[in-house]
C-alpha cells in the first residue's frame, strides 16, 4: 500500500520542461488556487442555497472568502517569476520561436480540451443558441473574449485571466531581456520598482484599473513585474533579507493586507503590490513557511493548479445547484463547511484525473534551447555582483 501511494505521489509531482523542480513554487501555486476555489464555492452557495441572515462574524468571514480573487494576482506574479528566472541566468537563452512553441504545447491542449467540454455541456443543456455559443467559444479559445465582448466568457468565466497570461507570455522574453540587460543590480531593481509605481499612477490616470481594461495586461502588468523583481531577488539574493527572522510571522499579515487592499484606489493598489512582494519573500526566507510549501502533498496540489483552475468552476456549479435543491438545512457556517467537505475531495479527485491524463502528457521535457538572436548579446551580471548591490 505504501509503495502504491509513493508511486502515485511520484507520478503526480510536476516535472517542468526545464528539468529543475522547485517545490515551494508549486507550494505558492497551492496558496493561489485554494482561495479561488473557496471563493467560487462560497459564491455558488449563495447563488443556489437558502441561507439565513448572516451574523456579523459570518459576514466578515464571507467577505474574506470573497477576496479569494487575490489568488489570481498571485498566479500572475508566479508567472512573472517563472518566466523571468531563466532569463536571469547566464547563458540560458532561448529562441523566441522555440519559447512560444514550448509554451503553447504546454498550455494549449488542456485549455482547448476543457473549453470544448464546457461548450458541449452548455450546448446539451440548451442554455444558449448554438450560433451564439459558437461565437463565444471561438473568442474564448483565441483569447479574445474580453476584446470582443468586454465580459467574462460564458464558456468558462475563469478564462479571462488566461487571456491576460497569454498577453504577458508574448512579451515576457523582451521585458525580461531589457530588465536583466542592466548589469547594475541595485539600479535595475530601483528602476523596476519606480516603473511599477509610475505605471500604476499612469494606469489609474487612464482608467485601466477598471472596466474592460482591468482584464488585460494593461490593468494587471504590475503583478507580473513583481514576479520579475522576485526572480532577480531569488537569483541574486540580499543577505539582509535572508537574515531577517520574522518572515513566517509576516506571511498571514501580508495575506490579510492583500485581502483588504484589493480595491481600485491607487494608494491601496500600491500597498497591495508591496504585500504581494512580501508573500514571495516569506516563502523564500521563512523557514517554517518554506518547509510547509515544500511538502509533497502541497506541491502536488499546487502543481495541478492549471487543471484545477480549468475544471473547478463547472464542477462547483453542478454540485451546488444540486445541493441547493434541499433548501436550508443548516446555518451559513454549517452549509459552507459541510458542502466544502464534500466538494473539495470530489474536485481534487477529478483534478487528479484531469492532470494525469489530459495535462501531464504535454509536460514532457522539450528539446534543448537554442541561442536567441535578440538575447545572445545581452549581458547578465554574475553572482559575485550580488548581495552588496
């Protein structure tokens, strides 16, 4: 039995194309995906359930759960980190075409498969006219739904964030190359932080933090740039940050700050980005946090986050629409806890199947990267330049 469990665990551990697995990064993905799941479950409990009036503490809990969308912004920052880290390393340059091919091979097949399943399900349920459904499906799979409809996709609403991710994927090698081209580490970090703050001021001046623009890279760029800054700090660490002893205690503080500062107000948005950076630093340097995020089961769930993200909303929608037929059978906390105790295992079981047989086959190690004509002449500082900068 133990060998079977170890074999299953080994088969589910994510094997990135680079061949280098960093467990706590998947642990961060775990921190990102769980609030999103619980938020969507809570929304569907209110949508389909029959709930009594919430008490003050219950209302506060529900509000905190509703902040689960901040997990999506953590995903954006993780993408900025993961895509920037190879660029930070000397001699690790990849042709742009090879880079695009590898990324598309990794993300497109599962995306097309599950979006097709969602569309077919909606077609069978007869919720939308076939022609309308086809138009929305075409816009969704081409990552242009926000462009044409300025609204969440009816195929699967979570696809909005994947549209933003794709926009960053296309630009990440160029942004990363320009950033790491600067050999003075301290100067480029200060420059990037200044750019993030300046962009946010410009963003709020143009109104990109709201309306249809917030679901584009124009509205979400600072999160990705925080991830790029984190990649720099990870590859070229600062001794004073490493020696600070209270990162573990600060992690929940940063999480709460993110929950309460996620608004359209400029100064709160700036505080949000600082807290987002703090989450990464806590994961890097907090001994207990780092150890917990590196646990195998945490890393496995985090590693499956793409499959979980693609399928969790339809599953929760179906589950809560079913249990909603039973009416009010407990108070808010009772209905939430009991429903989650059933929904989460069901969701994770479906996610294991989806990950193992739909996503994982496309995570094979790619061919060796070739030198890139637009990156080959850029100089990246070596580690000897690091901590004193």
